């Protein structure tokens, strides 16, 4: 019996250690606050915000001053890039060279909805958060209609939400949610650490609370604090095996090392 317990202890500790990640600092550079790196797509193309414009590399740019500023950019699907203009309740869909495909002004659809955030969903859909009833909904941006009977009630003011198609991850000031593509809540965990931003690393999630980063291991549903130098984390994201962290003055780059 003792031998079996010892084997299980070694097995689970070995499995966990294989999933641990560590970081090696590459550099930190003072960044130009007028040209901000925000993401990269699966082909390695870099995206920047420059004032009210979205830039892709050096060749492509999209700007619309009539609805600016840009509140959120979602490039999870680089052939259907989503730009969210919160002040005008407007969603713009771009192709991979930043040509406009379509746009939705939610004010024109109904005055009953108060859409305050968006995230990619499967196919031609997008997740939206309706503040009027505190529900996550799925919206078809080509048909310009909500998917019937697909609504998810959440508890607490929305802070951030991001999707990797398989799941939608949602942060409120009360809870951290994992929601499947049908809108069903897989779990909700109390947001005790004050998480305020979601990022992805492979199939896992990274969470920030401005002072620290945490690695949420999706399959094991475990949190692990990421050991880094002390920074004020304004924003962060992962591109391939590189973690980027914006603090107040510098863009810090770290190589992700998987054990």
C-alpha cells in the first residue's frame, strides 16, 4: 500500500512539473506610446495601435475617425479581425489585409441592448456582453441577429472576456468563468486575487491583477503563480513562446521555458 501511494505521489508530481513554465528575460525597451504592439496572429504578423488606427506590419492600416477610438482588437481569427468601438456601440469586422467586411451598430438593431464588450466565437459569430441584463450572448455578424436561446447569466460587473473558440473565459469582479461554445458554464471560481485581464498560452490561461501573473492549467484546473520581477502590469500577451508585458514605461519580453 505504501509503495502504491509513493508511486502515485511521484506520478502526480512528475506530471505537474512537466506542466510548469518558467521565464527567461530577453530585454526591456522603452516603448513609443503612439505606436503600441498589441498582438500577433498565427502567421506571425504583428499588430499595432497607432492613435485611432490599427496597423498590421508596415503594409496595412485601418482607421475610421467617425467611430474612434478603438476599445478592443480581437485577432484570434486573422481572417475575421474584430474591432470594437465601445463609445459608438459598433463592431467592425476586417479581413486579413484590414479591408472592412461588415460592421454592426448595435444601436440600430435595438435600443434594448447595452453591449459593452465582445470576443471571437465560432464560425461567423461573436460573443457579446449585454449590460442591460448582465448576460453573455452569441451574435451572428453576417445575419445581424442574436442566436436564439443562447444566453449566459453572469454575476458581477464584467472586467474582461476572451475566447479561444473552444471556450469563452470571463472575468467579473466576483468570479472567473469557463463557458463552452453552447453558452453553458463549465465552472465559475471566486476571483479572490483581483484578476483583471485574461491572456492565453497554448491551451492554458494566464491571468493578471496588475501586480502578478498566474498560470491557470486548463486540464488540471489549477492556478500557479508566475515568478517574475516586480512590475506594474498595464497589459500583457503571449506570442508563440514569448511573453510581453507592458509596464508604465517599458515593454518587457520573456522567453517561456516549458519544463
